[in-house]
C-alpha cells in the first residue's frame, strides 16, 4: 500500500503551508523563551525541594535506627512542620515586603548549611538526635519564608499570555 504524501498543486499552497507551520512553531518558541526566567526559577526550586525532602527522609530513617522509638520520629516530624505552620502568616507578610530573590537565596543557603552541618556531624560521628531537632526546626522556619517568596516571585516572571502555562508548571512544585 502506498503512503499518501501531501503534494500541493501549486507553489502558492506550499508557501502558505510553510507560513502556517512557521507561525505555529515560532509562537511555541516565543512562549518558551518568554517563560525562560520562570522555568529557571521553577527548576532550581524543584531541585531544592527534592533535596530537602530526601534529606528529611534519610534523617527520619537514621533517627529511627539510633533511637528505635516512634516518639523520636514524631518529635523530629513536629520540628520539621510546626514552624512552617506557626510562622507562615508572619513570614508571608514579611516576604511581600522584602526582596523575594534575597529571601530565596538566604533560605536556600541556610538549607545547604543545615545539610552540610548534618553531613559534618555524621562524618565525625558526633551527630545526635537533638542536633536534628534544632536543624529541622531552623529549616522549617526558613521554609515558612521561602514558600511565599517563591510563589510571589514566580508571578513576576511571566506575562499575561503565559500565566496559565506557568501556573500549570508551578503546580507540580
């Protein structure tokens, strides 16, 4: 069976088809270019959130191996989530007034310092469960600032035409 290949009857139809294809491709490329800053922000925050989640999971497993009690894991989870819940309204208000990029950078830097501290303490054999409580409390407090700053900063990076596309991408974070 022979495949059907579209062959225009005239050069005018071929030229018109090329214009249509180019305009659709160009619109898609323009939309991606328009979202470039947002995609960089979204990608970096996705990597940061993934790293934080993996660290928290590993710390919970380590804490259970060390203590062998559910209460230590429960207290670790409380230290991981309670500050975000308690300070989210205050942090959201302050994040609206302050520079969003600086807030995100400072919070990511402190998260990296917390992870580095855990690594150093673990490597030297001096990591204790009380260290994890303090570090998780601090990281959760920083997340209370970072989440609203990231949300608001994302809004500033796209135009009205790319609003829905960027909101769909951001919903995965």
